[in-house]
């Protein structure tokens, strides 16, 4: 079922974040490590859905496992498939389908873009850039990536909710 996507991203400890994604049928939760610039990579991957190629991949380090998102744009919709691999250091070049499918859904790109923008804005609002760096340790808050995704989402999806929603000022 479409138009029912929920997504959140929370810093859950020094160098750890918990994300939750769900639709009407299924929920998925994972704890990701700071060994990759996870939130920046996710923002960049979703922003990539506004151009070519139509498939984006985002990899999260779970220490030692890997979770890989495959985002495949089909017109105005996105097929979201999340695969899990037991060891990131072994799986980095494995085909997505070699992993265990953990969660999948098809959602409008507009809804996915909005959900990811709002989740990132919530993190920034709660922690600020300095607080984010203190908790995430290895990487600063991805201001440029959030700005780029928000701009693309507003232009391409004509999202009025995003333009009018309160939150921290995002600038470059």
C-alpha cells in the first residue's frame, strides 16, 4: 500500500543511530554505526532519485553486518528494498540480492523525500550541528546534503508541507 510511509532517525548513543521505517504492512528498525556517514549517505541517495540513474544504493555499517538500501525509481514511485549481509567487509561488492531481504515497500518519491527531509531536520533541531558532531563523533551534520535534498524535493515534488514546516534554518 502506498502513501503510508513513516520514517525516523535518532541518535541513540555515541556513534550510534536508530532508524525506524514502516508502512501499513511492515515495520523495520536498525541501529547503525558512525563507521559510515550514514545520514549523509541516506540524504545523498534519496536526492539521487531526482536525477539519473534511477537506482541508488545506501550502505550502513552495523558492525560487523551491513544493511544496504536499494532505491529504484519507477516514474513517481520508489521501490525500497533493504538487504542485510552478515559481514560488511565481505559483502561490499556482493549483489544486493545476495543479502537477506529485511523490508520492502513501494512509495511515492514525494513521500519518501519528505519523510527523510523531516527526519533529518528533526535531528538537527534536537541536537544542533555541534551536538550532532559530539554524539555522532566522526562526521558533522550533513547540512549540504539536507539542503540539496530539500531543494530538489520542493522543486520536483512541489511539496508545500516542506516549505511551510517549522524547523531549523538550512543554508549553505
